[in-house]
C-alpha cells in the first residue's frame, strides 16, 4: 500500500499561487526530504497534507484513505511550525492528553514510551512553558508519535536541537522507517542531516515540485571526479579507454571528459585492482599519445551546492587544482 499520495495539490492566497500542482507519493519506510528556499511553499504544502489548510485544488490520500478538505487521519502524525504545546502542563501531561484524545486504551504506557523515545525523561514533570526551543521540539515530536502513525510530516524537526538531540531524532526516525515502515516527509534546511537519513528528495521552487532525486543520484552528482579538457575529445577518450578499460569515461556537453571512479564501465567488466587514474597518470598517458590538454582538474561539489543550484541559486562549483595547459602537437 502507498503511505501518502497527493495529486495536483494547489493553494492560492489573495490571488497568488503559493503551491502549484504538486504531486508526490511516499512508500512505507521511505524518508523523503523536501528541500526549498524560504517562501517556496514547503510549509503550506505540509499544512495541506496534514489537513490544517484546505487546498484550492487537488486531493490527498493517507494509507489509501482519501481525505476531505481540512480532514486528518488516524494514520498521520505531524510536527509543523510551532508544536501544539500547553505551557501550563508538564511534558508527560501534554502527551497524555493527546493519547486520551485519540482514545488509546493504554494511554499511560503509550505516553511513557514516546516521551522516552524523544529523550524527555529528565524533564518529564517540568512545565512545558519553561522549556527551551529544543525541548519544545522534542515534545512536539513526541506528540506527533502518539498512536503509532504510519505517516509522519515534519517541518524543520531539527530546529533548536543541540547536537545530541539532532542525533537522537535522526536515529529515531531512521529506526521508525526501518522497523515499523513509517513513511516520513521532512522539510528541512539542515542538508547534512537529511543526507544521513533521506532515501529520496523533492525540490520545491516557487510552489512547484521541480524535481525528485534519489540518494544514489545525489551521491553521483556530489562525487569528486577528475575532469580533462582537450580540443581533441574523441581521440583523448579513445586513448584513455584503451589504457583503462574498466574505468568509466564520460564526455560532457562541453566536450570535457569526466574520469569515473573505480569500477566497471558500460562496455567493460571490472578488473581486479583497477582504480580511477590520477591526474598525473592521465596527463602522462595523453602526453605520450600526443594529445593536447588544455585543462586538468578535480571537479568538486558538496550537497549544499547541489541543492542550491536545483533551487535556482548560483552556488559555485569548486574546481580544485585547475591548471590550464595550452599547446599543440605533443604538449600535454
């Protein structure tokens, strides 16, 4: 069964389209990272999925159930913007009220379990009004976990957490996805934490879901690789493929040659002990073959730069050790 589906979800405010025809699907056990600039429409989208806000058009399904406007589901847990916390009650009492409201037969045990899971044991009896931002975030997550939901919607769940809290929440969410097959949709700017847990990403820009990428695709795009610039790319490619048959070489749109990591190419099996060649090795082989090289450098891009570019930003790509080499004939 699909855990969450939204189809052509849109929302306008005062004639302005804030979320524009977003469609996405989450499978059980999937952790989906929603990435976008401030004001891109992430929180509005989550509010519509949670039933906090009626969409202008489109529909939402949770675990196969079609939800009406501003309707929620017993299978759904949410932490969106400020946690719905009663400041006059303790952490335990806040969660207990939620458990009783949901009609859980074992409300006290369920409350103790989720409070312990988010690391609130030391502050169990403290009034929530005295909590720091990070403690309130933990309490908000505990409230979202009441009733063992099959889908979690989390908006900036790492906000205000110290490093220990970040680690605890990350491990908790991964464990829920792996052991209970909970589908988790997270909107967050903390890309290094998403990188440690997400199985898929969606990028939202000006209200539109502009692309979805898997973790493997992100890893491939953010992997450092050697780049060779030459005015004779076809000949250089032939020389390199002959010298290293088990390494993948790719001609880029600008005719630069990307030297792949160790492993098999599309046309040749892996060879034991074969690794991607170094810049020095590539330069020497092309020099011996009288192939002119105009540039030889390491292309480097981290996950932040990658997503900034997808969001419409202009983050630069780092080029380490770039060294132009001009010349014809045997110069390389």
